[in-house]
C-alpha cells in the first residue's frame, strides 16, 4: 500500500500538461491545450487539456481524467502502478517493501510479463559487461560498431550466451515462472525441456513509450547461413510488433521539439544517429510499416522523413508505406543513401553538423522523390511514363486534405510537364472509384438487414425525464465546481428590508448542513460516494480538492467529475460587447442557485415519498390513520416548499 500522504503529494505535484505531453503533441489554445486523442483515431484534434484544472477530456471518444487516470488508460497500468510511474517522474520517494519472488509470482499476469522482461534486460546487460564471453564477444561487437559505453547503457544493450539454457536457468533460480518466460518468448518449452530463444546473440531490448521493456531483438554473431540474422520476440500480451516503434521512448521529446520524425529500418540505424545527436529517430523494428505505427508518430508531429538504404528494390517495395502515411494525413519526405550505405554507416563517417545538413538538403517530398526514381526506368517509353503518372496520382488521391492534394498536383504537373487539368481529371476518377467501392461495400453490409427495417426504422419511445435524478446531479455538480467557494446566504427570507440576516459559509458547508438536517440521501451511488467526500471534509473542517476527485481510481467517479469541470463550449469573452446582450454567469447567482437547488430537491423527495405512501395505503389498510396523518404533513411540506420556490401546486 502507498501511504495516503504520498498519494496526495503525487497527485498535487504531477502536472497534467507535462504528463500528457509525454505522449501527445499539445498546442496552446486559450487557457487550454489541444491535441490529437491518443485513445482513438482522429484527424481533427478534440483532445483538450486544462492545466489550471489539472484535467483532460476528449470530446470525441469521451475519455477523461487527471494525470493518474491518463497513465492508467494509456499504459494499461493499475492505480498503484500509475502512482509509482508519476512518483518516479517527479522524484517522489515511495516507502514500500521490496517484492519477494513469491510476491512477484502472485502479481497479475500482465505485470509478471513486464517483470520477467525487465529481469531479462538486466541479466543480458550484466552478461555483456561482467562475463568473459560477454566482453570478448558481445561488447567487442558493439565497440566495433562504434558504440560508446554511454550509448550501450542508454539503449540497455546486452548479450545472451551461446548456451542452451543459461538465461532460463538463471530466471527460474530467481523464482520466475516458466509460463511467463514462455509467454514473453524468452524461453522455448518443449515438453519437459526448455531452452533460450536468443542464445548466442547480442540483445536489443524493445521498450514501450514509457520505457518499460516489452520485447527483444537479437542479432546473431554466427556466420552460419542457416541461422536468422535477426530474431524478434513473438507477440505477447505486452508486445505487439505492429504497435511499437523502436526508440520512440527516447525520441518523443525531440520529435515534438523538432516537429519532425526520422524513420529508419534497423536498430543500429537508430542507435548510431542518436549517438551523433540526431535523437528524433525511430525504427519499425524489422516489420513492414503499419497504420498503428504511423498513428504513434502522428501524436508528436505531422512530418515524417523516411531514410532508406541505397537499395532501389527495397525503396520501391516501401512505396506502400509512403501511401499509408499520406492516407493518415501526414507530410512525407524521403531520403535515399548512396548504394551500399545506410544511416548507421553514414553516421559513423560524418560529423553531427554534416549529418544534419545532409538530412536537410538531400531529402525530397514524396512526389519529387518518386518521380525522379521511376522516371529513370521509363526510358522515354510513353506507355511506361503514363503508368508512372497514374501511379503518382493514385498516391496524391490518398491525401485527405484537399489543399494539400492541390499543391501536390501542381508540383506533379510541373515535374512531369503535363497539364494540371488532365491530372485533376485522373485524380477525380481515382477518388470516384474509391468512393463507389466504399458505397458498394456499405451496401453489401447493409443488405444483411431486412429491407423494411431500413426503410422504416423503429423509433424508440423517449424515456420519461426523471426530475429527481436531474436535481441530484445538479447538487453534486455544484459541490464539485463550487464546494470551496465562500457564499453569503439569507436565513430569514420573510424579513423586512434592512433586517435581513445572513450566514457566511462555503457552498460545501451549507449544502452538507442542509442535506444532513433532513436526513436526505442520493439515489445514485456515484453521487452518494462523491457527497461522502464533502461530508467527511465538512465534519473535519478540511476541503475536497478537484485534483483528488479527478484522480480517483473509480473511473465512473473520475469521468463524472471531469464532465462537471470541463465544458465543451464556453461563451466568447467579447460576446456581450459584440451583441450588446448582458449575460449572467452561474457564479454570480450562486447563493440563490444553491438555495433553490436544495428546495427543489427537497420538493422532489417529498413528492416521491408521497407517491410511495399513497401506494402503500392502497395495498395495506392496517395503518390507515397514521399513514394518512403522514400524508397530510407531507402535503403541507410540499406546499411550503413550492411556495418558497414560487411554484403553484395543482394537486
């Protein structure tokens, strides 16, 4: 357990804009910040962060919370894990007992996979630096590649001995379960036997965005042709190749700062460029580029530069990846190295200034790059040239932004020396074909339903409005938004002018007093839980802070609090002056609002009790007289409350 004082300190210290900014590229928008939601795919930003309130909310998918909730949702952490992550980020010490091997085994399955992977990374590092074979074979290899000690440590590089069960035996001796070793792919199990997957390889740990080890890439140092040069961890509950970019945890800050991401092919390309000061670089880890990987980059920048080895066949094969990037609405530039050279070798033979100049001067937008590359193959053949034009137009047609499409079409027209109108006609033909195909697909999917249901959809009867639920929600909302606000409330409503009496209290103190006076409670369990926080605080002369409610581990409570605190639409500051219409804000009539709110709730509660008593009277005549007396008193209370609210009761 983490002590409450430590939890409070973590919540109070962590800034939501800093925490969210680790994963999302945020832009200032008035008092708030705006970015693309990391929880669903969107092209227009609807993810809002309020640094002042310490909260975030996506008005597209509804995800909301504070710093703790964001880490929980984004990294799939438990509440304690998210707190520990933030404590580590802000250098807050947590006093906890060290977990024994038995406790490790009792941890949930997903966390166990993380723990096994972290142990493996530390083990491989230790073998690289402390064992004779590790230094002679693994460390020598990395030194020959030109990697400095600080670089090796930065990327947690390691070595796995060329023995059948060296690592597996060490892990089992430490108390790790063979099931988790098998699920992470670190060990291969064959009946009663088990052996190391990565034996005889130098190790490249793969980390998620927050830096936790989720998998490995291993490079063999054997010259045998039957052995795969690179071997990656298999898919697991914590490692999905298509959703991971190697080096992103180390690159994300610089990607945001430079507003550009360099995409390379291999682990060593990333490491060499990092060592030379180019840190906004990631790799797709030996897999073909995927949509999920592109969307990962899109969180931090709209600009990607792809760095290709000097291999024409490989570049042409990667054109599909360029089209996928375009379809996601990102800007693509391409740079191809000379034959026989790659980012790794180029970085070793050039200074940082030379590398930066080369990346800047020799990269081209995808149209110019693709045209220059493919024109060489046409050999003046008009049919091949027409095919090239068609292929480029098909790429431009993928771009979702019409202005960007128009700009690229103009460039293509200039490069290919062909009329822009002809290109536009071809582009429209391509886009129409795509739309037709999509419409036919939708029609096929729609045909699964009876046609009469499509023509005459069933209209659901509107649910009756529950006025009591609305009153409950409004009171809790007022507590959340204004609980600590001081108000002055008149106690003698019938007093003559000049003889009024007022009490000074916070909104929370007044509402708690009024609710407890009548012994009222909330029908909604979430509202009851939130109210309990304010009741305890009022009884102990303390306050409830927004940040603690926002960071509550119950997602339902946290989401409701965010809904109350962060409104999607706010009246413009110059609205009154522009339209010459005076508007009254909620906080200007707070005293009247909370008094009327309590009275309205009481009235609805009384009406609810009257209905129950009347139903009880119909079914049970034994207590007729006492029930009737209660009904008389309740009806008197109903009239009094209605009068105070200025309402007319007809029954």
